[in-house]
C-alpha cells in the first residue's frame, strides 16, 4: 500500500522564526555553509591574533568577519529599501572611504567575540527575511557606481547569490590568513 499522507513543512526554524523551504532553504543552506567556514577560521584565536595581519595585505580575520557582516547587512537593506540603502558612491568622502577601510581591521576596543556576535545577528536577520520575502524576483535598480553595470537591476535572488559568493570568497581569504598566522587550516 502506498502512503499518501502529506507531510507539512516545518513552519519555524530552530530559533522559532519562520522556516525557509524549497529554493529559499537551498540558498540559505549554501550561505550558511560558507558562513561556517568563515567563522571556523577564527576558532581558538585570541583578539590579538584575530586582529593580526599575516600576509602583506591589510586583511585580518576579525576584519574579514566585520567586512562580510557589513556587506550582508547592506545587501539585505538593499532588498528591503532599494538603492538608497547602499549609499551614493559618487558622494563618498575621504572619511567615508576610511570608515570602509576600517571594516577590514579589528579596531581598538573591538573583540572577536563581539564581531562574531554581530555577524550572527546579521545572519539571523537575513535568514528570517529570506523565509518570509514575498517574491525572490522583486528587484531594485543598482546605485550608480563604477563597479555596477549602468542601468542594471538585481532581484532579491541575485542579491542572495552575490552575498553567497562574497562570503565564499572571503572565507577563502580567511583560510589563507589563518594558515599564514599559525598553520591551521579550515579545509584540509
């Protein structure tokens, strides 16, 4: 006999928020995988180690976490608010560029635990939004910037794919920084 009972999808996630299903669950699972690898590169580090540059670049592990947090927050704001959420790149001042550069550093008074907690908050917000967003095809025009195609629009889906790619790319950077720091590898 064939079981024809339908099984309802879960309606809440582990934190009691709405659960994503289907394509949304797939997107979030991939994002969570790369978030995990990024966070893993900071395992058992002190604040001093998380702020140390281990290559000739400006990158440090705490700074990479801060940057990915800011990127994810900004793109989720874009999904909700449109291009104004990302700012006017033509109007950026030297001070604005300096603040962006500080995203890549663990500044005095900042801790690894603090930046990881901030990242967890942003991740939770993203996950909750993706679960309830009415339409992944909803789009906004991209703001004018030299790195965006003129007149382009990005859907919520495209934004999520971009956040996944950005997170994966920086998880790779973090793996290199960590290995140069103390020989530890997150993948291998």
